[in-house]
């Protein structure tokens, strides 16, 4: 359910979740005020919590709601989004469904920053060619980029049914596209793979023929008995399926009752009494989110006020002096451009106001 998101807490979600529940063993409601890709809220939700999720970006919220309530349109999600379309989505979002705008912002932006297109202008044609080859089994763009590539090389990739093997084969094509060189060793490996596939196909054909001959030898009476048994089993399975569907619908309704999703400013969300609050605001001194500048001073003042009635936990690199560190760990962050090493970046921290009661 979690969505790729700039500054996502997906890798550290378990640490944060475990720390919060350790200090709140009897609580069952949490407010994820800056839910983003829903990495934290999802973990609490899966563990039986009532979750109130909020994010200012209405398109990301629409994507989250679409994913949970209806499911994504597979056909649309398998389309290659070009740079031109991406820019049009950002410029004219009203021409598209809100969830699709959120999908493009998160999935098709560089570092999930929701601003810049994921590929450079020079690499976009090659990425699109690979996409068309794998998703649509269309080699036209690939042949335009590399006219001399042998057809059997392309055919060998398209024949792959296992995703991992196709990915490996596609990696070879990507290397060819990049260097314009087709290594002899790669061709030999491909030919060996084709020979193995032909042997496997022959074995499957022989097995099928043996099975057909065996079926022809069965007596009519056995077939009739089998048919009656199958009809009875189908009827039983149908009844069980109907019962299961009814149960699943009931469970899904009960689960949805535990989840509320909003798209407001953090200080506009209604806070239920005794609910735990988790905040993952834009970190001070790092890349800003699409919504623009974030008033950190105003946020910390709001935290001080709300902490008088609710226990609150804040993820940040640093906090004012009247806050203490509850959890600290090293975590690579896309907010830092993906170039820093663990030894020269600040640690992720979970803060609470000094004096906040740690246990229920």
C-alpha cells in the first residue's frame, strides 16, 4: 500500500512503529499528519490501529485513496509517461484524474521529488525503448535506436516468461544500447538458452501426449462418475466462495472504518482526545516538498501546544532545545540527493517534548 515518496520512512518504519508502541502499549489510534507515501500509517493500520492519515498534497492523497478503495488502473499504470506528458500533468492537473497526477508525481519524478522528470533527455528514448520491449513486447523503438541488433536477440528476451530472467536479459540489452556493442559471449549464452527452451518445450509436448492417451483409455462410466463428483464439488466451492466473499466484504468494511484520510494543513486536522500523533514534516535545511516553503518555527510552536493534550512524536534531524531524542539511527535519505555516505550525514531522530510522559 505504501507509495514511493521523497523522504519516505519505508526503511525505518518498523523502528519508529516499535518505539511508539513500546511507550503506548494500550493506545489504538494514531494520527499520521504528514503521511506522504503512507509508510508509517500503513504499518500501524496493519497492526490493528485506527489511523487518521493526512497530507497537504491532494494528489498524493487521491492516489492513496484510489489504491486502497478501488485499486489502480493497470492499463494506465503500464503506460510510459514521457517528459512532455509529465510536464503537462504538472502544468494542467485538472485535465487528468487526481490519483493519476499523484501517481505521476511520485513514480515518474526524479528521487520522488514530485517536480522533475525521472529520466534525462538523452536517456529517455532508451528507457522508453526498454519499456516498450518488456511491457508491450514491441521492439520497434529498440530497432530504431540500434538497427543492427540481431532479431534472435530480441526474440530471446520476449520468450522469457520469468520476470527475473527477462530482467537479466533486458539488462544485457540496456548495456548494448549504452555501448553500441553486442558481445559474442552474450550471443552464445542466448543460443544456449534457446536450445534449452526447445528441449523443455519438447518434453512438455511428450508429457501432454501421454496424458491425452491415458484419458482416452478411461471408461465412460468413470468419466460420468467424475463429472457428477466435479459438479458436487463445484457446488460446494461456490457456496464456500459466496460465504468467503461475504466475510471478506464485512472484514473490508470493518477495516475501512479504521482508516480516515484527509488533505489539509497539519494544523487544520481535528485531533481526537488521547490519540497519538506522529509527524514527519519536511526536514529543515533539506529539499522542500512540492507544496513550497514550510514554516518550521510555526510548526514547533504548534507541537508545543498540542503536546499539552496529546502525546506527539516528530521525525527530524534536529529539534529545538526543549525536545529530547527518543530514537536515533543512520538512514540513507533521498532528500539528500542520494550522494552522501553514512559517515557524513546526520542521523534520523525521533523527538518528543521534554517532560512528555513516556508510558501510559
